[in-house]
C-alpha cells in the first residue's frame, strides 16, 4: 500500500471573514452655556477597529469493519485567531465605552458520521 494513501481521503478548507471599522458612536458637541453636553457632534464619529477572522476544517473519509461502514471525521476550528474578549459597541459622548458584546474564543468541533 502507498504510504501516502491517506492523503486522497483527506480534504481541507477554510474561510476568512473581514469586517471594516464600524462607527460605534459620536463624541459630544460643545457644551451648552451651563457646561452640560446635550448633543452629539455628527462630524466626530468614534470607530471600532477592523477585524479579520479565520476558520479551518479538515475532513477524513475511511471505511471501517472490513469496509462495510463508510465513516467521515471532520474537525472544524472556528475563530482560529480569537482568544475571546469584550468588544465595545457603543460609546458615551466623551468616547468611553458603555455597551459591550461578548466575542467567543476559538471553538473546536469534531463530528463523525457513518453510512451503514
């Protein structure tokens, strides 16, 4: 048997998702006469940074039990470059964040399917 025959039963794939910077709010306009900021300055947006995210997969097809049962094993790794964090999605008029979303860390998903 060929020592590299497992390669023909293997497939790999992936995806890269990119999102440009997003406006998450605006800085405050000049304060009113009493010193309070009551309006936002539409010419001073606050942006989140752009982001890229990589996902990968590898699949292996084989036959088990004297070639009677076809089997497929697949490993997906989602968000390969992400360790998890809170991401600001809204800011106060002074630019400080006040609302966040949870960014999930990378996930490993192993699936197996069998054709009987």
